[in-house]
C-alpha cells in the first residue's frame, strides 16, 4: 500500500499536476474565508464545550449527544443524493436555477421518508420524551437540509465569503443556544432540544435568503440537468444511511454498553477530539473539491492523475489530523478545570482516540468524493460499505470488550480508510473507461 501511494504521488509530480499553487486572488477569496469559517467554528466549539461542561449534567448531555447524531437524517440520509447531485453539477451547469428547482422538487417527494425515519429514530432512543424528541428532530433535520444544500452550493461556486457568513452564524447559534436555554429554563433535555431547533431555524432563514438569486433564475431547458437513477434513486440514500450510522455508531454503542454517564463523557470527548481533524478535513475538501470535479477524466491517465491528487490531500489530512489530536491530548491536563468542568475530567481519556476516529472518517470521505469526481458513482456502494463495515465491527467488538480495548481500536482506526476505502476506490477509478 505504501509503495502504491508513493508511486501515485510521484506520478502526479512528474506529470506537473499540483494542487497547492495559491494565487493572491485565491488567498483573498478562498483561503481566508475558509480559514475564518473554521476559526469561528473552533472558537464557538470551545466556548460550547466550556458552557456545556459547567451547566449541563452528563446524563442529559449523553442523550443530547445521541440526538445530535440523528439530526443529519435529512441532509445526509434522505436527501443525501440530492446534495451530491447539486454539488457535482453546480460547477459545470449553466442552469443553476433549474438544478435548484429539481433538487427541491425531489426533496418534497422524499419528505415522507424523513418523517418515517425521524419517528422511528426518536422512539428508539432511551428517553421518556419521544414525541418531543421526534418533533424537534423532524423540524431540525428538515431545516438543516436547506442549510447544508446552501453551503454546498456556495462552496461549489467558490463563494466562500458568503459561506463564511452562514457558517459563522451556524457555529455561534449551535454552541450558545442549547446551553443557554438549559441554564435559563432548567427544562433539562427539552431545553437542549429547543436550543438546537432555534439554531436550525435561524441558519435556515439566512440560507434561504442566500439561495434567492439562484432560485429566481429562469430555467434553461437545453442545459438542464436531471437527477437520473443514480442520484435520484435509492443508492445514495442507502449509502447516506450507512454513513450516518457510521458517524454516530460509536456514541450509540457506548451509550448502550456503558450507560448514560459514560456516554456523556464520551460525547464531550468526541466533540472536543473531533474538532480539529474535522475542521481540517472540511477546509481541505472546500478548497480542493471544486478542482477535482472540473478535472478531465476521459482517459486512465487523467484518472491516475486525479487519484494522485486525492492521495496527496488524504496523506496530508491523516498526518496533520493525528498530530493535532496528539497535541490536544497532551494539552488536556491544562484544560480540565479551565476550559472543561471538573465533572467531565474522565473525558480526557477518550480525546486522542476520538480525534483518530474523526481523522479516519474524514479520510474516507475524500475517496468517496474521488469516485464522484471520476464519474464512478456506482462504485461508491462497495467502497463506502467496506469502510463502514470495518468501523462498525471494530467498534462493536472493542466496546463490548471494555474501555481499554475501545481506546486501542480508536487509535488504530486511521488505517481503515487506507486499507479499505482507498484500495477499492483506486481499483474502480483505474479500471478503464
């Protein structure tokens, strides 16, 4: 595997293909707003950790953390294929208004699936308030679809300053609204749910305003793009469901096997440990994805060069993500009692592991995007499922075996996308026309 990575990257260098040349305009219009978005996200995330660890009981936070894993049901599961379709077509279509109307029309038709999914998920949670949770989940999941779609389109159009406004608002309201309502109303879990719903409403309102100019564009039938069976059918919806399960899996099994108290500690550790690697993954994807989607992929030589470009970014993400996770791990003794309340001191033991897991999952996403860029969408099924199966079985066995094994598994998780996702994605991309 190491030889194939080195050969791939060397091939890209010989071919003269680089992704790291940044012009002054790129610096102003792309790099600075991307960095600013993540800086605001980091500051708000740390503030949220500080407030939550002081005001919210671990048992309530454990259930709220599981709820947070359910909120992407709309944007990544039921409507996941629609967002991928929009991101794939947006840089190359002349009919952006038509694409937007196509996406929302399909979303209306798929909405009953979201209702069913949120009701089932809410009543499966270990809570005495399933109706309240189902209502908050349905509203939040619907609104966050609008937000995620808007951000995806802004990033695809390389309008990163507008994306910064929406991202900053989302980071601030998500970090502040739930704990503030919790401490002001003393309404327990219901206050956290209400605060998150308020966050979703405010960001969706601004997102709708940013979408207006494209929505008003007249349709251009000759250039219109259609969903087709790949993006409009069930494949991406099923894969998104797998990805959603993968994202929340470790929180769920910790709650099931180790209880609400430990779950609260693990959720806080996940929120903190995943922060820096996830931010890095988002920044790299925002900067490089538009270029990957406009790359020529007509020949195997073209696809080999594209593969090398993705490999280089994936290697950077892995190395830097692990370094950031290690730095945070060693800084934890200084953060307990200052940034993090003493009640959450046990969370420090999971911080490095959850950072490793976040790095692994972000790396896997890059190879999913590679398949979209190379027009190998149908191969996403076997590639994504292979990685998800490794994460699912590994996590379940480790949690069932005990806390020590859980950390060992988390530390080892970054090898999964390189062995499973990359190997199978490479095979598909280089398989010929």
